[in-house]
C-alpha cells in the first residue's frame, strides 16, 4: 500500500439516517483507498446496502468491512423495522429512536475490544462515544456532515445568542463574530435554538463532547470556504481536517447509481432520458431523504414547473393519502402534458448520477449538506429551499458567499414538512437559475468550484494532503500509545 504502510485501522460509526450514512460509507472507502483498513458499523437491516456499497473497493483489494449492531427497539417501544430515523415519521418516534441509540454503548465497547481499531470516527449524534473511545485508549473524531460555514455559524449563534436580542421572530440579526455580515432571523433557527427543549441539552452535550474529542472531520474542501475553515479552526479553536468531497470517490456509473438506497428508476433509462436533452437545459428537484411536503405543496411545485416551461426531473417521495391510481397532488392530465419535458421519479433517485450529467442546468434543493456539496462538485447552480436542520446556513453560503444560487424565499424553519411556497415563486426561481445572464454567471462560478473540488481530492490537492496529514497524526498517536505498528 505504498508509502503509507503500517496499516491503520479505523472504525466508522454512522448515524442511522441516509444523509449521515451515505457520506460515512464514502469516507470509509476513501480511507481504505489511502491504505487504511476501514470497518463500518451498520444496523442488521442496512447490512446488505452497506455491503453493496463497499463491494467494488473490496473486489479491488482495499480493506473494507461491515459489522453489525442491534438497536434495542423493542425496549423503547418502537416496531422492529424502525432501525433508521427516516422510518421514524413522528416526533415522538424520533425521541424513542434516540433513546435506543444511546443504549448502543455496550455493544460499541465490545466491538472496539474485539476489533482493536486505532481510531473511532463517529457521528455527531453519538457524544457518548468520546468517553468509550477514551476508555478503550483510542481517539475519537467527530463527523457532522456539514460545512465549516454552518459549523462556525451555528456555534457563534449558540455562544453569543443574537436571537435573544431582537424584538420579534422576523427581525433580522447579523451572526456575531462571524465573517461576511451574514443575516438570519429567529424564524430560520432550529426550534431547539429558539427555545429550550430537551434536544437543546443534548445539543450542548454534543458540542462539549466535540471539544474533548481528537477533532472534527469535514466533508468539505478548503478552497470552497477558506475564510470559514480558518474561522472554525482559529477563532473557535476546533482541530479539523477538510478531506472532501467524499462523493468523488465514486467514479463509475455503477458506484454513483447505488448510493444510500435502491434507485426507483433504472439508471440506464434515466441516463437515456438525460442524453436526449441539451446541455444545461434540465432542472433537477429533490429534497433529500428526510424533508417531506404535503399534497398542497407538491401541487404548487407541479404547477410551477409546468408554467416555467423548462424541462425537469422531479423526485417525489410518495405523498400521503395516495389512493390506488390517484395522487391528489398531481394536476389532472399532468403527466401526459409534460410527457417529453418532465420525468417524475417516485421514491429514490440516483442523485449524483443525475447531477453529474451535462443536461442538468440547475438543482432545486433543500440545502442538506450532501446535496449542496454534490451540486458544487457537479458545477450546478441551485435554487435554495431550506427546510430544517442547518439548511438555512447552507442557503446563505450558496447564495451570498459562493453566489451560485438563488433563494426561493422560504422564511421559516419547519422540522420535516417545510414552509409553503407558491407556484409562481417556483416558476420564477427555476427560470432564473436555468436561463439568462444571471444563470450563466452562476454556472460559470459553479463550474470553477467543481474544478477546484476535483483538484482538492487529487494527489497533492488540499483534501488529499489534509487526509494524509490526519493519517500521519493518527499513526503518531498510536505510536505514542505504544501500540504495535
Ligand atoms: N439522495 C439520493 N436520492 C434521493 C434522495 C437523496 O441519492 O432520491 C442522496 C443525496 O445524493 C445525498 C443524500 O441522499 O447524498 C441526502 O443528504 P442531504 O444531506 O442532502 O439531505 P438529508 O437527507 O440529510 O436531509
């Protein structure tokens, strides 16, 4: 395995949500491709998906394995198949789910004892793993799966509480001690930041555990957000390594087509459809794995897309209240009218495969970080439609800092279901990002960033070097702790 011999063994523990699992699987592949041994922890139900994702690097001789743990779902009153937060559709179920997750501590400890890894990389939702790793004598790195911009922005809001100094929810405030005069309103902050909830305490525990950890591993690249990477490292004092975009480890069509879930469309059919379109002429609409919209909102999107006159691929998670053969969100005769213009994928799309196609000229996104970075990596400008989590921060990065997107005008953070947007705004934003001078300018900037992203992960690039530096540091740590190499 070249100059990086003395194989380092990393244990990866992703949170059970598609948006967390997908990048961690890619990260495990990346480490394996740099000569480390990677072991991924999966829930039993997800084991086949994990195995499928790592089959190719394994065949190529890279050391990558999957082991399983079992969530004590029965003990917390959840059905046995609810082993992924995407399946916990109600808030109460999510609380139960998080209780079950906290009960995985002993299983993790036993795994570390058995596998004897040199380092644990675990999700931000597992603050308790810092102590377990310390007890077992190995370092823990935290994986948040978001940008330095949002990591630093959320931390400045948490520390300086500007939202407590405004008179109403809609009054804008600047994020204090944060570069770039970035403005938010209280409405755009998560509910647990706006007011103290049970989750607020947990959030603070997560942040404290991060301070005690070895550092933070970022799915981002330095050139994308240098000011914020520095701010996060120096002003906020976080040791961090920028080693992304992880998705770039998927080079072949097959790799891109099978990320996270079985796609609901045949990849060849999808590519054939895209091949028949002109470059930059299709808008792609998808809101990640968690956000859901009601029938009325889906209807507005359908009308807006049709009125825009643009070609589109629209991913719709099956809406509630779908009767046999009838979908209440779909205008009458819609699919026959849009026949050659639009493609609706019901379920799961091969997103990276689609974004990377030259026919895609824009992406309407909820600004989940994976989707945002995948668009950057593909050089595709965005229409930003944030819903929950840290997505309002990512929107600011895209529209105000990178200037590769237009916002659709969402004002309110709403967990899971999203603030409502009228069809006219969909129509206008889609046209703005696809056609005209402003679109050309955004596309030019997005393509330049895409080039930088590819350069970052190539040998000698910033992410390549940062990953090399991290591997070296972990080796030294192992040496210092008298482990055999
Ligand atoms: N994704 C996909 N097909 C879909 C929906 C999502 O491949 O139909 C992938 C997408 O490429 C990304 C991840 O799922 O890697 C979603 O992560 P993101 O951070 O964007 O959003 P989240 O699902 O966490 O809200």
